[in-house]
C-alpha cells in the first residue's frame, strides 16, 4: 500500500515521487509501548487513532526488519480546544503555518511518553514483553487534535 500526495493526479506519468509505503508497525511492540503510555500518562489519556498515511518517512525506519511502533501526541491546549465552538474549525495540524502546540502541556507529555516507550523497549527487549492485539495507532495527548508525529 502506498500513500499519494494531494494534488498529484492518479494518472500522472512516471513514478510518483510523493508515494511512500504504509508504515509497518509491530503489533507486539505497539501493545508494549501503549501499555507504557497508559501506565505513565493514565489510561484515559491514551486514545485510539485511525491509521493514517501521513507518515511518508516513517516506513524507512523499519528497513532491515527493525520493529516499529507509531503514535501521535496531542498538542492542542485545553483552552484552545474548548474555544472552538462546535469544533467545526479544525485545529491547524503540524507542518501547517498556524500550528502552535501548547508547549506547557505538550512538551512534558511528549517527554514522558518517549521516555516511557524507551524504558519499556530497553527493559523488555524489542517486543517489550507485549501481547499482540492492540490497534496500531493511538493518541497520547495533552489535549485534543493537532497531533504531532513522534
């Protein structure tokens, strides 16, 4: 499976320079890292997220059979999130000019999430002793929407 960049016609000649393989995640590693996030951040702050193809460089980290897990970090502050009436207006995503993470909450949450994941993997081995069966993506967040890749 490959993703295709918006604006590139499906019948464009030649290879698509904007295509990328789907992110290959390890179910066991993903489950182990998710458990580490639930333990360090609280289960209520670790949510399921739909699989996405917005990971154009991530699949390359799995070259040679390296096990990978992929998660998202909510970076929108509670005040900004609640200020969007009906939540009809989307929060600017990462890479957008208006992207403005709430550093006071996103930075400590992100550091905690990355440290917990690293400890889980280093203490438990590549699979972290995890069990397969958890979904391949989730949001470990300080707020809602406006996720940053990690």
